[in-house]
């Protein structure tokens, strides 16, 4: 019983610490997020992460996809594997924190949201919307 | 005695293979499964049963009955079953489910098992928290509590579990006075 109480207290302290950590970080975080623009609209992404993704990419179309149900690395791994089978996919990044999948396609790929949705659904998650941009 | 361990991550991503091993006071086993789609998996479990002093195997089938995805969570309900190809009297079936965010985990399960010695049931509840949120590819850690009851035993057994998860590997360790160490290893490919 004593062990259970100790562990519960330990877990509670972690939650408390994490909440404080989050609230301190939020100001900084907003600077990095919400500042990627697609067709003049803000799109919630980690800017540093997106900049890293774009590095060395030229003449590609980038699809930024909102995905529901992506809660762990196994979901991410499945999505990554599914898209990398397509030879027109040049690069993929899965952002678990923001529930986004970012895919760079070659310019000769005709991108259809229906196909993207199906691929993600085949993996057990749901794509809700997407944005397309050219680099 | 069939254990409850392999209910976690019971189906892989499409065309994925999973190799699991488990060891506790009741049995040691290896379970290999293949998922043609995210809806189901088929596999073979080979076990050395220390409780009934027996060795056997199960052809196993797991089916995803329901999944609900939201922006920050996923919940699942699975049907699972197993049949000994050399002795059809030895089989099991059950349900298990989970609700998971990147921070929280809640799981439950119920299973009925049949054999030549004594039929039994198992049930469990599991709660977990991730002390930090890693990015894709990082080492992920879960601190969990599991409480389970086997009808062959006389009471619920509650114990802490720690889970580490990186890339294709997962290791889960639990310990309590009654069931001693629960060790679960998993590799997915």
C-alpha cells in the first residue's frame, strides 16, 4: 500500500511538473508554431521542424496533412512505410506532437486528397484535411 | 496458461510482422504474428507452461472490432482467440481494449481459457502515464499500474510496470510479490 501511495505521489508530481513546464514553454512555442503560411493561411506546424524538412528540397510539392489517431511511433512508422512505397515521394516527416504528416512529392505527381486519405485509413488513422504548397 | 501480455499491440501496421516474447511465473512464450491489414493479425504462439507443467502452441487470431480516432487520442476494442492445433480442447477467446493519448493510457481485458486440466478466466486493468512526450523516433517511457486477476488464483494482483519503447523495439517490465517478474519484449518489422 505504501509503495502504491509513493508511486501515485511520484506520478502526480510528474504531471504537475509537466503542466508547469508546458505553461512556461507556451510563449516560446507560439513563436515557432502557427507561422507557416500556405496560400496566405496560417497552418499550425513547428517552424524549425518544417525548415529542417525543406532543407535541400527543390522543385517539389509538399502536402501537409492533418491526421487523427496518431498517438505513438507505431502509427507513425506505418504511415511512413505506406507512403515511402510511392517512388514519387521524396521525403516524409511525421509530427506526432501536432498530428501532422508532411510529404514532399516530385512535381510530376498528381496529388489527390482521396488517395492520401485512403493510404492513411489503410493504416488505421484518419486524414481530415490537407494543404499543398510548392517549393 | 495463456497470459494477457500479448494483448498489447496485438495488431501491427499493414503487412507488418511482430515478434514477442514473454516470461513470468506461469509461463515462458514466444509469439509471432503477421498483420495483412490494420484490422486483424494471425500468428503462432509457442509456450512452456510452468503452472500446468505443459508445452503447447496456439494459432492465434486477433480482430479489431472498433477504433475511434480523435486529434489527440485513439481507442480500440479487439476480439482475440487462440486454438491449439494438436488439441482443439485447448483454446481461448476474449476481448481487450484501450484508450490512449500521447500522455495517458488505459487498457482492459477479459479472456476465457479452456484446456484438459482446468478452465480459467483472466481479467486486467492497466493505467499508464508518459512522464515526458518524446518525438517520433525518440526513446518513449511509460509508467504504468496493472491490476489483474486469474480465476486460478485467489485475489487481484496489482503492481507497477515500466515500459520503454524506441523505434521497432519495446520492453515492458513489471514486478510484484505474487507473480514476480513480468518481462515482455517486442520487435516489429
